[in-house]
C-alpha cells in the first residue's frame, strides 16, 4: 500500500528577496489550502515534512530560522504554517528538496512512496522537486491551489510539465486524499 | 590560498549502540585533542562544522539532539565539545558527512578547500568522509590522535588508506595548522 | 578564461517513442543549426560531447546505438550529426545529462566551465540539464533554434525558465561564440 | 526473491600505473576464479556487468578501451575475461562503480538487488563499491579469492570492513551461488 507524506516547501520565509512582491500575493492566496492540508495530515497521522532554505544560517539551533521569519514583515504568512512538535524538518541548500539533503533517506525510513508537495515556488523549487521525486520512483501529487508562484504563466507551464513528463497528479487541495 | 574548516564528526552522541563499549575508551583518549582543536579553530576564526547523526530525530528543533545526549550516561564525552553560537551544524543520515547532506554547498559558500576531520569512527565515517572529500577535490587532514575507533587494527588500516589512496595528510593534532 | 564544450543531447535517436510525430518536424527544423554548431566546434577545437540515451542497450560495443538508429526510418536525422573520431560520447540513463553519468568528471578533466546545449527535448532533457549545469556552477548557453521540442508552448516556457532561473544565455545558434 | 548480477571491476586494464608491479601478481592469482565466475554467470543467465575505468578515453567507440588493453604487455590478464555479446558495460570515471555512473539505474532496470563483486583493487575500488552498494540497500557478496590487491594487509582490512560495517558476505568464489 502507498504511504504518503506532506512536504511543505520554503514556507518558513522572510520574503526578503527581489521577487517577493510578485510572490507574496500568490502565497497569500494559497495559504488557506496549505493550512488545511497541514491540519488534515496531522489529524490523519500523515508525516508533515518541512523542507526549507536556511537563509545562510547553519547555526546549531535552527529555531533561528523560525525566529527570524516570525520577526519580519511577513510573519502573517509564516505563523499559520509553523511546524509543531511532531513536524519533521529538513534544511536544504537551494534548488530541489532532494539536492544534497537527507530527504530520500528520511522518506525510506518512513516507508513513504508518495509525496504531496505544497508551498513555493511552483515554477522553481516545486518543479525541480517533482522531477527529483519522479527520478527516485516516488509518486508525486501537487495540489495546484496550494502552491505559490512568481510568474503565473511559467507556473502553469511547470504544472503541465509535472503532469505530462513527471507523471504527477495535479489536483485541487480539497481532493487530495492522504 | 587554502581555507580550512574543522569538521567534528558524530561527537554529539548517546553512545547507545552495540559497539559503544569498544568506542567509548577511544573517544575518551581522543577527547582532549578534539577539545583543543575546537578551541584553536574558534580562536583563529576557522569555521567549526559539526556533522552529526540525528539518532532518528528529525524534529523542528534539533536542539533535541544535544539535550538527549547531555541527559545520557556519557554526557562527560559530549559536554566538552558542545557547539557554541558560532558553530555550524549539519545533520547527516548515516555514512559519510557528504552523503545526502548540504555540506558540499556549505563548504563552497565558505570558500573552504581543506577539511580537518576529527571525531568518530576512524574506520567508518571518518574513512568514508575522507574518500568523499577527496573525490570532491578537497584537501584532507586527519589528526590521528583526535579520531576514535572501535577496532584499532582497522583504524590503523583506514588511516593508511586515507594517506595512500585519498591523499590525506595524517598527523598529530598538535601539528595541525589551520 | 572560460572554456566551452558543445553538448549534443539525444540526437542519436530511433524516434520510436509515442511523441515522435510531434518531435520529428521540430528536429528537422533545428538540424541545420545543430550541424553547423558541430562543424564550427570541430574547426575551433572545441570538445563535442554526445550525451545520449542508450535505448536499453548496455552492450560492450555502444556502436550498437549508432547502428540501430542508422538502420531506422529516421536515419536522415541521425546521419548528419554522427560523432567522428574525436567526438566524446557519454551514455545517460534518462533525464538530465548529469544524472548518474560521468559528465561532471569529464568536464572537469577538460577544464570546461561553460556548456552549449543543443539537441532534444527542449522542455525535458534540455531543461533538466540546464538546471543541473547551473547547480554545478557551469555557465549555460542554449541556442533556441538548435533545440527541438514536442510542445512548442512548454518549450517556450522552458527557455524562459532557463534564462530567468538558471542564468542561461538564450540566443540564436549563429551568434554562439565558442 | 533476490536477483544477482556479477560485477567485473577494472579488469580491462593496461596495467600501466605506478602500482602495477604489486598488483599484477595478485591479478594473476585471482584470474582463474574470475574466469570461472564469469563462465558460471553466463551459463546461469546471470547478468555480467563490466564496470571499468576508461583510461581517459571517451571516444564514441569504447571498443577502443578493449583494443588498447589487448595490445599492451598484459594482454594475458585481459583476454580471458573479455566481455561477450551479452555482457553489459558501464564506464566509470574513477573510484566507486556507482559514483557518477548509471549503474544504479541499470541494476534497477534489471531488478537486481544483490551484486557479486570481483576484480580490482580490493582496498580501493572494491571497498568503495561495496560501501556504495550497501548505502543503496543492495546485498553485497565479495569472493575474497576473486579480487586483487596492491597491499595485502590493507586488502585484508578492507575485506573485514566490508563484512563488519557494510554487511557484505565474504566467501570463496567456489561457494558463490548466483
């Protein structure tokens, strides 16, 4: 039987980068569905794995990442999706959630063979992560109303690439069954 | 010019595994040199990077790893080598410090081209890490009195393999210049 | 100084897959520019590296790949771009030209820090390869009239992703300077 | 059920490197068992996969590797173990048979979950390959009379490391059951 994990990508975020103006409204749109997915996964005992850039911080307490984002101007986008005591947390460098991270190992320990990807950015990290998951023989589901983009047209193309070329299931968050 | 980092391997440890009886005395022997290397690196502004197993913990606060090891029976082996506020910390799955970790990326960000490896276990993770560093075109130094083993003869063979086949500099901790 | 290599992707091809009907006309369009790029690279002493799927053939003589494609119905698309005695040849599994291939090692041996990508498929292997080259700190140039696609709109989006998010130089083949 | 493959490491060799004097007698010793393993695997329909350095040759016809080694002074060590038409052939850069090669992909295509490693060098490529196979959750068997070394003591230590730390089955070639 298939076992799923919910992967929350780059939502612990300061939104300090140059594309933030284009990104923030899209995150705000997607946020309620991301919150809902996290809540349902927690209720169902589905692992919730945060995979997140570390903004150059590699200190011994990565609580720092959370504190930094909560004290910034966009804490309203972070607070509703904070990890809880059961959340798993993997720090990535940049790019895909799999590139030079222990995520593959963690998923195999958890016996997970399907990842549900939510978060940001659809046409960047979400796309690259879907590709890397597909290469690793994992099933991929992407709720297209729970991912946020910088460029809408590139995001639409990225979702079609995931569906066509990476065998991903693209659907609404409400219809995701864990 | 070469820039060095000190890598402290698996020293934040509960020593709960089956080989601990053989390992603990060797760690106790190596500990003063590891403490000294960490102290000198901090004084010289050399990055100190802890790369550590996470004992199956992938929680959002990896301070948990430290708390768990400090409350165990071998806290005396952990307390002298705790990370400070400037320490960098990378969680590895198991095996090499590079395998599915962001260490390569972190080292390139820091412009480091030479790693000094200390910690444990000489004939396992230290050996595999020296190999992976060599493959990645990094210079490798291993102070043989600042690494701990389970089997002395395998550790000796491992150090010779590092020197002969991975171009590592094997020397005493006191003679390591950062 | 930057040293370039020309990478010819998946052009030794049987065109036996389901998308061939959409792909073949686009390959036919791009072919003259690919031929021209190969010719100019050879004249200039620029390494020409074929990276190619092996169609499930892992025999000891990979001349088999070439023979198979030359005896198929689309040999006219293969014959003009055949490797010569100086060509380098790397077999890939599928996906990116870097994924589980020795290409990184080969490029570092050749001291190459810039790859010019031509061939197919723009919105699949070319896109994934541009990403993997960018992650590996290589400069990427993609002549958009020397790559072939299955879906034109996805190809356009892929080229914009390469330019925006992977720092690739997108230009006409005629303006590529090695 | 477990499916095996026989992996023949670096036996297509010019023996032109500095350690050849120490290596050649050990290869000569191991050769009859390697020949026997290859013969039995072929008879049993077990995949025989050559993974081999390419001596800097990346030409389009890797038959070149074979021709070069056959025309050298140690062709007697190469001729008995040549690939046949059913042999699979993977070129590696250096180091492990898995490092930047498509071997993982090939093994998964063949549904292989156990590798029998023979060839050279016990304390180098064979050791690194056993580690990488173990990390990838493959079972590993190493017939200790069908692998060749440069340093006997390091080879003995390497075999013990494989057995203890990489869960490898170390046995005589005659007792290997595919």
